[in-house]
């Protein structure tokens, strides 16, 4: 039964089903041209499957934490203390694990750049025991 509000015609719908049939049956791309296939994951792609980057978390190296903080905070946030940086992270909808990690830093400390902040966050005394 046709309702008349379909985005595609019946013929185009059948054509698309035919195009996808090989992919659905085989489980891998069936096109001869490489440019049709999705791009594989690169070594330097952000870690998406493991969740947000957490200081001290599994797979979260110093460089990964620094990259994530730099991406969110930028240069204009520095110099600043943990309280100001926590506000910036919340305004920019940063992952809760980063906001919580900043909350564990001494309030009197000031950080001139992302490098200093990352060193403080990844210090052994600041990393929570459950994330090692």
C-alpha cells in the first residue's frame, strides 16, 4: 500500500535493495572501486570505542590526555587554576572524568599551559586507584 509520502519511488527502493544485497550477504564491501569503501581506522584516530579519555585510564597516555585537554581548553584558558579550568570544561561539555580529575587538584595551583596541567593530572598521586 502506497501512502504517497515516501521519499523514494518504489523503483529506486528496489534498486537500492539490489545494490546492498551483496554487502548484506557477504559481510564485507563488494565494490570493485576502492573509493566506495569506508576508510579504515588510522593509528592516530581518537579513541572512541573506549569512552572518554581519562587521566590514568586504560590506554590513556600522557599525549592522549594532553591532546584531549588542548582540544577542549585551547590557549585562551591559560594561565588559570583548577576552579577556572573546571568551569571552562563544563561550559564546553567536556567528559565528566576530566572535570572530576581537575577537581582533585589543589585549588591553589596555577597552570601556564596544557602541558603543565597534564603533568599535574597524570601525576601518580592524582590518579584515582580504580582507573589504573
